[in-house]
């Protein structure tokens, strides 16, 4: 089954086409990356799929639900983590996860959600410390846990490793990969990144996006072979030239 199907999607702001007629699909159990430089249209596309922005034209469907006409149904089965997301700094990590879990009390066991979040964050005894004392890497682990602990069918992550050092970024990528492969439900991950080198490890398939348009799609290894490139960064340069 297709987790996400985007067809001829357009988003305009006056004369500006932030997203220009893009189409792609995300399959169940895969990590799909929208890859491109800052300002390429990645975040706009994610916000549309997350039902936060209205579509100018085209369609997007999440597990068969239409983004434009069925946003409430989609919000029940997705989680969205913006690049600039933050946690309440005066709460402990445990208190923050509990606070987020209360939004899902009607359909899930809160204690189970919190336990899952604590396991994903893996902050050990620091889960009981205030968020304001966390390093950037620890805070990002907590936010990733917030996004994944509800076991969404589609996790939408905008620049999940932005601003992190090599070690913390690697740990976050590991958490995302583990979620996508270990869950018992039909799930998928859609993420954006301007770091074209890290996606070779993280993503099953990618779409390269530039100036609001998708210029190439495929598996990282296949694209590198096709363009005789050593990495995805080289592929991107060759495609846009």
C-alpha cells in the first residue's frame, strides 16, 4: 500500500511558486527524503502534507485520506516535527512527554505512550531533569521521541538533525531508522534535509528538489550509479546543471 501519494502539487504565494507541480509517492515501511538546498520548497511541501498549509492545486493523499478534504482524519495518523520545534523548557523531559501524551488520551493509553517516549529518548536519569538543562542533542532526542512515541502511520520530520554535531546526528538517524523498520503497524517516514551526504545512510528513496521542482527521484545508490557520482551531493550538482 502507498503511504503517501503527491500528484501535481502546487503552492503559490502571489507570483512565487514555492512548490511547482511536484509528484512523488512514499511506500509503507520506507524512509523517503525530500533533499535539496534551503529555500527549495521542502518545508512548504511538508507543511501541506501535514495539513498546515492549503494546496493551490494538485492533490496529496495520506493512506487514502485527502489532505484538502479530510484533514482531521490525516491528523489522527500523522506526526509532524518542524525544524524549529522546541519543548517547554520549564518542564522535565518526563513531564513534557506526559503533557504531549494527554492529547491522545481518547484513543491510546497515556502510560503506554509515555513509556514508549522515554524508551525512544533514552535519556536515562536525565529524563527527570528540566529541558532547560539539556544539550541541543538531548533536546532533539526528546523531540524525536515526542514525534514517534504515538506510533504515527506517517512521521513527517523537517530537518531532523539540523544543528547537531556528528555524534548526535548519527544517534537521531539511528532512532528514525529503528522506528521505520521495527514498528508492527504500517508506517512510513517522510523527512526533509539539505544534508545530502547523510541521506545515503538514512533514506530508502529520495527526491531531489530545487526551486520548487523535483528534478530526480530514486534510490541513492541507483542515482549515484546513473550519474557516475561518488555521493548524492555530486548527483544534485550534475542534475541541476
